[in-house]
């Protein structure tokens, strides 16, 4: 589920992964209460290291000021179709120079694979709607006590700190620096995802992704 900073549920979604030969496809979607939709599809390989093959994001509805459909592949080829308000749709296509550590759609997976106490820096392409390369420093950010079915456990928190390069200091001074992302993991083996918080688009509000569980409409459990 997706919550606002006040705790209100604003969208429900799902995430699934499908392995195809030597590639894995990851799909994340949210259906908002106001009818808006967010969809991300990421294809990657994991031979020795995680490597992006292709990424696609689609955002539609009132929750998004820019109606956007963008795609990117490992060669740096991109296409962005965007529309703001009542304006006509604009299409931008081209190629950007990508580093080897490009991580669109992979950040949560990378955080789960960090060794305890380890930090890493990766890069993502932000579509706002023009593509812009942004560094993201993934660093451990402390532990928090949690309850799992009433039992006391510990969650490890990581921060994802955007780095705008030469514009970083200026953005902080004028109040335009993107907020940090946060990720919470249950340090089992392998680590389990608990929650994540951050904007879904450049300049957007901080929303929190949380796991949810199945419930039954009656007091009875499902029959065995």
C-alpha cells in the first residue's frame, strides 16, 4: 500500500518478478483512490552484478502534475511522452551517456544486497520530463525496534541521498534539493523488505510504501 505523510492510504498496488532465461522482469504498480495509476517495469540481469537492461515508467491521473510515459534501455536510448495540464503532448527522444551503475527500478534490490554496514553510490535517470542523471548514495542509517506478530525484532534503515553533482550545493541553498529516500529491511537471511519512503516523481511529495497482508471479510480463516 501507499501512504501519505499523514498515514492516509492513497493507493494500493503489487510488485512481482518473473525470471525469463537469463533475465528477470520486475513489475511495480499502484492504483490510486482518485483513479491515478503508476506503473514501472524493469528488466535486468544478475550475472556477478545487477545490470539494467530496460526500464519503463507510466504515470497518469490527478496525483501526477505531469502525465508521463518514459522508457530507457542500457544503451542510453530514451523516449519520453509527457503532457502538463491542457497542453499538447510532447515527445522527446534521444540518447544519454549512462554509467555502468545505472539503477532505475533496481534501488530496493541493491539495498537488500548490501552487506551489513556497507554503503554504495549508484545513478538513476530522473524524468522530469527531460532525462537527468542523478547520483544516489545508499548508506546505513541506523536500526529501529519493530514488532512482527507481537515478537520484538529489529529493522535496519538505509538512506538514499540524491547527489546533483555541480548543482548540489546550489539546490540546497535555494530549497530545491530532492529529499532523501528511506528503506527499511528486516535483517533475516535473506533480508526482507518492510517499507520505503520517497517521491515517485521529481519534486513530488514523500509517499511511503508498506507491505500489507491478506484478510478475510468474515471472522473465519480460510478452510484447510
